[in-house]
C-alpha cells in the first residue's frame, strides 16, 4: 500500500480539517487558480515514498510563498489547501498548532494525532462521508468542539481548476458562549414569564373566590329585606363598591397578562349592528339620567357580520365610553362607526367615541396610554380611576393589529378613534353563529330542575344553594369532583337535569370529573348539561372547560340572574 493510499484511508476515518473565513478564502481561490498546470500531474513521475514526500514539501513551499503574500490571518483562523489528486493537505496558513493541537508537519505524517483533542471523532467521520459525496457546487460546513471546550466552524469550498479544496477553520468559541448566555437568559425569562403567569392565575382565583362570597352575601341580604328598608341603600352602596373593586382587580390582572404576553384573542363571527345596539343599551339609561344626549350611529356601513374578538373590541369601546361618561357633565356623547375600506374580504373600520367633556391638555396626550397615568392629582381625587383602562385599551388594539388616535381640546371634549381591520364573515359562519346565539336566547318560562353542584368552598356552596333554590331549583351539593362522579353514577339515568361544577377542587378537579362522566356508558352521560363555576376567568380557562366536555363556563363572582337564565336556556334546549 502506498503512502498516499494509507493517508487517504486514515483521513477517511478521522477527517477533522474544516472551517471558516471570508477574505482568506477569496484570496486563496484567486491565487490557487494562478498555479502552474504542470504541477497537477507531477505525481505520475514519483517512484517512491521518499519522492512523494519531497514533491509534497516542494508543493507546500510553493503554496506558502504565494499565501504568505496574499493572506493575513491571526491565530484564531486556519486555512488548509487540500490536493484531491495527491490526497494530501498541501499547505496550511494560520496557527495550526494553536487551533488543532499539532503542527502541520506532524499532521501530514499522521492525522490521528489530532483526535485526542476533539470531543467526538464520530462527528468527524460523518462529516468526512459527506465530503466524499460532495459535488463542490455549494459550500460544505459543520461545527466541531475540542475537549478544552473551544468550538470551531469549518467551511469547505472547491477552488482553482477544481483540483483543490480549501478548508477554513474559525474559532467560534466566543460566539457559542454568547449563544449559550443568550439561551440561558431566554430560559430565565421564560421561567419568569411562566412564574408570572402562574402567579396571575393563582391571584385571580384567590381574589375572585372571596369576591364571589361578598357579592353573593349582598345579593342574599337584599333578597331578605323589603325594597324600601333603610338598610337597602347601604347594601346598594356596598354593591357598587364591590363592582368597582372587581373592575380594578380585572384591570390589574388584564394589564399583567398583557405584559406577560398571555392574552389570547378569539376569532368568531359577530354582528356590528348587534354590537352597536348593545353599546347603546348599556349606557343609554345612565346618560339619560345625567341629562346627556347619547347616540350610536353607523356611517356608510355596508357590512354587518365580521370575524374578530367582540369581547375585546367591546372592552375598548366601553372603556372610552366610561371615561366619556365620567368626564362629561353636560352636552353629548356619541359612538360612530365609519366604513373606510372594503377590499379582498376585509373591511377597515373607524370607531369614534366623541364627548363634550373637560378635555385634556396637549402634554398629557403623549402619555395617556401609559399604565397608571392620570392628567393630575386633582383628576384622580375628583373622578377616581387608576389610569389602567387606557393602557389596556391601547395594548388590546395593538394586539388586534389596529391603532388609536386621540384628539382633545381642554374644556371642549375629546375624540377617541379606534382603527381596526376585520375579515368579513361568510354566510355559513353567520348562520352557524346565529344558530348558536339562538340556542342561547333567554326563555320566558321557568323549567323545573334538579341540579347536582360540586363546590368545595362552604360559603360559596351555601350562597349558590340559597339563591338557586329561591329561583325554583332543587340543589344537591358535594365537595369535590370524585364525589360528583359517585353521586351521578349512584342514581339512575336522568335523575339530575344539570351539573354545576367548580373547577379547582380537592381529590378530583372539575374538568377531570366532567371527562370521567362523559366517558361513562349510560344513557345520559353524553347529554347531561355540565356548567363550570370557576374563579378561573380567562379565555384559556373557558376553552379548557369546553375541551373537557363542559357545555359552558361561568366566571366568579357569579351573576346569579345571568346564571339562572343560562340554566333555563340550556335546559329548554335539552328537554
């Protein structure tokens, strides 16, 4: 076996020479192309191993003389010229020993001397196999690591008259270290975000649970007293304060979730005309009592049904209307929908809330959407509020791909205009949503019902039982999901008309209980309505409840009038 053949076999098993550079590569390509063609065929005249070694040394010296003048490299880069005809690394420029651990001459004698310096010889073998199949059309690259922790990037280019390949090594240890630091920071940020999200979920649950008790107790107290009892005014004020506290809690949680990037938007068909009606009905009575002229109008609106998050759009407009009502003592408040562009199945809308209130100073407009911002201390003392509503509205509109324009003149009023683009809902989507809305329409007649309720909080269970019994329901309560499953299976089919299920409970949670019931082999397991009653009030919670087999999800604090309407509607469509 010739020395060249031995070398090729060794190199084929343990090829490591690889990697990166830019200027040196270009220069090498140009200079190699200028080499005398006669040198490419001199191997045929060599008769012995000594002759081959001499020829290789001569060739290396020739490359050295050329590259010394054409390349300038530091000790962190190495370029190696490989002669495919001689199967020999002709020349290396750069500090080979520093990067690879051996000198070029030692490398030419025995390539295996570098293997102890590298973490994975198997990776080098794999790369060598790729190199043998390589057609030279595009660059070949990989990354390798020394046992001392340093990383090298390797690039291979075909050059000259296609008889040479150039391997360029670049020390990328610092780059990899920066990448590792970046990944660690990203991991830390993700963990912090996860912790924040978990904290928000816990806080939402822990705050809403006692709030449900407070509001429920107020409801019970008002139901026990005559309408004109002196205490009713105190209960009414307590009710109002509870609503304000709940609104503040919701704002804080919303802002925190937005900052954590945990807000999800729904994409469902909704009617703009119906939306306008809701806005009018929501504020008309209150503003009429204040003597303020209130209108909701549509201008050039040819589209009705669109696809978007109606709840979040409503939240934004309602916030602007609430502020308009707060800061307007006389005059008018209006909402105007204006169709700006209709193209390619999309409609661009401008929704303007106009008021004739106190207005704002120009300098405040630059910071109006910052969290907790108020124009001044006197505004806070007189009108209240935290300044979170505007920040939340701004962030929600941005999430929906829109923007807000604000115009205001002190003493004359303000205009808040929301610009949003919506996909136009297809007729099929409209019909599906209308069918769903029809199924949820309130009923006028009461349906007697036997309800099984799983609730681990004793106070909340007592409140729900008393209120629903007063409305005509028969209530049976259990303390956890497993007990609910056991009670359901212990009675014959259709014994219960409906299940109310808290979500977070000991022994078995409500969603697991719902899935367990749905999986039972009995006539009513799939059909019995299951409604979640939960202090978990985010969109994700609603989705998870429905995915578990529940029909609906009611967030605490519970509006028992709305809950009873939902129960009656649900039962009327299952009877």
